[in-house]
C-alpha cells in the first residue's frame, strides 16, 4: 500500500505530461481532495456558503450534524414507538434494540460489571452509534467520513480519556487513583519508574484510539479511489474490468469495517474504564 501511494505522484506526473496543460488535477490531488476535510461543496447548500464559512462548518462538521440528526430521528421514531405489553419489536426497532442490548451486555457490563456497566451504558451507546453513523455516511455517494479526520477522532478520544480518568477518581478517590498506578508488591525503588510508565501509558491510550479510528477509516477510501482512478490514469476502459469489481469488493469490506471500528473504539473505552474501576479488586 505504501509503495503504491509513493508511485502515484510519479504516475500522475507522467499522465499529466502526456495530456498537456489541459488536465485539471492529478490522481493524488483528486484523492487528497476527497479524503481531506474542507469547505462544504454541495450545490444545494451554495446559498448558505457565507453562513457555513462564517461558523466554520466544514464537510466533517456537516456530516457530524447529519449523524446527530439521523440518530435523533431514528431513536425518537423507532425506539419510542408504543407497542402492546410483551410484544416483540419489529423491523428497524428490532435492529436498534439488538445493538443496544449488545452494547449494554457484551461491552458495558461485560467489561465493567453490572453496577458500572449500567451507569456507563448511555455514554457507550452514544459513542457506538455516533461513530457508526459517521462511518456509514462516508459510504454514501457524495458523503464524507467525518471519522477519517483526526480532529474528530481526537475529540472523541479526549472525551473517552476524561471519562475513564474521572471514573477512576470517583471509584478510587484522587489518592487511590494515583496509588493504583503502582501494583502491589512493587519494590519502592521501582515505584517512581512504574508511575512514569503508567502515566505515559495513560496518555498513549487516547492517542491510540484517535489514530486507530482515523487511519482505518481513511485507508479503505484511499484504496477505493485508487482502484477507480486507474481507469483515468491509464486511459483504458479495459482496466475497469478489474478495477470496478475490486472497488465494489473493498466498498463492501468498508461496510464491515464501519461496524468493526465503532465496536473497537467503544470496546476499548469500556475496557479502560473497567480497568480503573476494578483495579482495587
């Protein structure tokens, strides 16, 4: 993958030289344009461009607002529909409730126990559904994957960071939270070194969350654009016989990745919280 990306600029330059000065953008420029955050470019929002620019609403911000609106509508319509007592949910309500139960039982309670799991279930559900919706919006034609932007994933990681730090202080107390960094039986001479290592580990966790989500959601889109771009790069329709099926296959894989990455981010957050609240046992 790395070698392919390094070869793209040279190939694009050769292609541009062969086409003369009439070409508008090289393949790497097109890829960067689609995967990088920037101003909103939808034609139906053109009249609102000054307002959007004034408030700093970029493609990522617009997709996050859209994700929030979609979740409000879905939860408000399908999870609050009255039904007869004991009746099983159907359709979309059944799918949403299945995901809610999975996050509550397998992720929250499974990693934090009954008491803390139920307390943090709303937070973990918010993380899971928001990340999942942002991931899926990136697969919609004309959409943008907000979670491929490190500013977005960094903000989510910071929220998770303060959540498991505050949870630890509430569970153990400020002094107890500091003490838990040194495992029992650690020699006194080694204690300062262990505290330093644990502190570094504490700050590495949100960085890992940020980079993992952003990198995974960016990589697939780059590969899809490369596969489609080969048709224009080589100026040969026959290339589409191979590139289009591969692009479709990777798109289907990205659909699975969208769920996996939402699950992994939520799982790791629950795991970090559980490690702190149960460190006294």
